[in-house]
C-alpha cells in the first residue's frame, strides 16, 4: 500500500485524503494537512514512484486510482478526496471507477483532458544533478539553478531528495517513460454524481472554459471556483486562501 502520513484521529466525519501532484509527496502538504485535521482525520499519501512509496513498472491513472482505493478501504471505506494536478486526475479516475469510496471530490487546477505541454524538462534537470558533489540541499539548488530558474521549484524538488543516501525519491526513469500517460487522461466510462469542486488558480490556464463541457459530462454536479493571484501551485502560492476554500467546501 502507499506510504501515508496521517494527521488527527478518525471520527464520525469522513477522512480527507490528499493526493499530491507530479514530483510531489505527502510531506509537501504537511502544513495544510495538519491545519485541516483540527476536526477530522487527514491522510496524505505518497503516490507510487514518489516519496517513500514503492517504485513500479507503470504509472497510469487506473493504477494510481487503484492505489488510492486501497488507502480509503483501509481507513473506513469512504473519504473526501482532494487531488492536485496529477493527483487530481488520479482522484477523478477513482471517483469515476469507485464512486462508493468518494464522499466528495476537490480537484485542484487540472481538468480531465490531455495536455500538450511536457514536464520532462524537470526530470532532465534532476537527472543532471551530480549527487556525488552534494552535501546539503543548497548544493542541489545551486546545480538546478541554471535549468530551473524559479526558486520555488528549486526548493520543491529538493524535498524529494534523500540527502543521506544521495538519491532522488522519485523514479525518474519510469516517470519519463510514462510521461504521455501522465499528460493524458484515460477513456473512462460512467459519471460521478457526487459533489465536485474544480478549484483553480486565477492566473493558471490549466482549467479552461472550453474544458467545462467535458467536465460536466463526467461530473454533472461540478462547481467551479478560482483563487485570485494564484497560479498552478495554488496551495503553495496562496496556502491560507486555499485552506479556507477547502474548509468551506468540506463544511458546506
């Protein structure tokens, strides 16, 4: 089963399952998860080929959805699910294929469509780091700076570094090979009729108006909201606003 970080105690409310995006981990969500656990249990996962979860031979959304189903089944059998980016796609496939496990769904800045851009440049940047010369995380930042100029992304990637063993906690070769699946979205039959919020960064173009017809086909009850001043990494860029929106959604 996936590695999990559990915050808070189980109670009468469904737990909240948090599913990170590409190159992320449960640790990235620690502050938000802990704050949201004041009245319910919050379970953050390391997806396959990320963090402390196992490395596999595939990285498809049906695979990831099946992983999430096992976690929910081990924690009471029903959960509210929050997924960002790649994690949002995995959460959508879970809701479409195993709807009884999902109480409600919050999809953060992603749509159930294929995207044309690639994230493989970041894999190449991490693979280019000479880990033999790394003694501290700032050494990695220094090496990443030329190919990854954004300081927030430099810091984000170093969170997936095992400094002691000088290895990435990301199955970079496999993720590169499976990138077409990650950028795509599987042909999944059916609908999820439960409550769904598509929460986007107002400055992001990942969820476009032309995506709404497809979203409504799969999620007839879908609602839409934006966080002003936020881009794709809305939970990191506007954490307080993101937390407040999630809390209002769960309590609504």
